[in-house]
C-alpha cells in the first residue's frame, strides 16, 4: 500500500534530518546519511504519482531546513528538473516548489547576505568619497590662502623694488567635481 511507503519515506527523512543535524559526524554516520539520501533519491522513480509528490515534499523540507549536503545539491536539483516533465500535475507543482526553494536556499548564492554586503560596500564607498571631497576642498582653500599670503608678501617686496602686481592663478586649483562618482 502507498500509505505504508509514505510512512517509510517520512521515517527515512526524519532519520536523515537527525543525522545531519549533528555538527560532528564520524565516518560511519556520514556513510549512513549518504546511503539514506541515495535511497531517498531513488524513490523519484516510483510508479505512484502520490509517492513521487510526497518524495518531492520531503526533499523540499530538507532543503528548507538546510539539511541537504552540498555534494548532493546538484543531483537533487536535476531530479527536480526531471520531475517538471512528470505526467501528474501535483508532481510538477511540487517539483516547481522544490526548485524554487533550492534557488532561494542555494549555499553558493546567498541573495540576502550578498545584497547586504554590496549595500554596505556602497555605503562605505560613498562615505569615503564624501570624506575625500571635503579633504580636497580644504586643500584647495589652504592653497588659495597660501597664494594670497605669498602675493601680499611679494607685493610688499615689489613696492620696495617697484615691480608689477601679481594675481592668484586659479588654474592651479584642484577641481572637485560633485557630479562625477566612480565607484
């Protein structure tokens, strides 16, 4: 009966969850969990659509709990893709759910943390840019003041010697372009 097989699959999945929830597995436990995962993967070829559907629900549960080992991830993803072509609508529906959760819980592409890291880096870069612009403005201001001081000094020296007045050269100033941001 398919009810007994569903119960057996659920029990198998519970054992896998318990095994994979411990942090340190010895070699025997690793081999046992690999064998049980292989057994669970083999159930995809069951002739009863209800069992194939339940099988996909169990894998979705493992994925959501992050209990699927990374080395098994690709093969489970391929099984989900294969089930998208199943003749039973319920199986296809659960295959889509499995694939969706695999994409959302993918260990190689963590969307939320990647987005947070990018936003943090962008904020840090903007803060640094503002600081650099302020420092550049201070340097330009100091440079203007130094030129004025030199000009006054040279004017007082020139008055004594009769030379012409000099003006501040604005071309020497470093430009601050607030509209151009290269990050």
